[in-house]
């Protein structure tokens, strides 16, 4: 793969989409939900293949983390959350229950 400057969320999102992480996910209760297929996954049914943290230079609200996720049925996509003051507690709680995390 050609070397890419991976310093922005938009750049990294485009790169992981090229690797097949095409779906977008959100957390609903205790489930990861695909916005593409409307399938629901428990934390035991997902693997975090990669994750990337971004820090805003001047605004703490720009801090975010993006997860590249593989689901048990083969669906692949991304989940984005803030960290620090802008973090979704529901998303953070879900991530802490995922046992299969790689980098």
C-alpha cells in the first residue's frame, strides 16, 4: 500500500474504506448496529481490527477515535467516537466489553 499521511479522520476513513470497511456503525444500547444493513451485533460478535486516535490542535472537542470493525458475519465498517469531554459513554462502555482487539 502506498504511504499516506494518516493525520486526519477523513484521510484515515478513506483509507480503511479502500480496505473493505464499507459500513458505518453506531451503538444502540448493548448492540453495535450497522447503518447499512440494520444488523445488530453483541460485543462478542465483533473484532476491532484497527483503531486510530485523533487530537484537535486547538479544541478538545475535536478529539476522536475511529474503530475499524469486523463482525462475525463478515460485515466490515467503522465506528467513530469522541474521547475526553466529547465521548459517548454508551459507545465507550460497548468498546470496553469487546475482547478481540488488534492494532
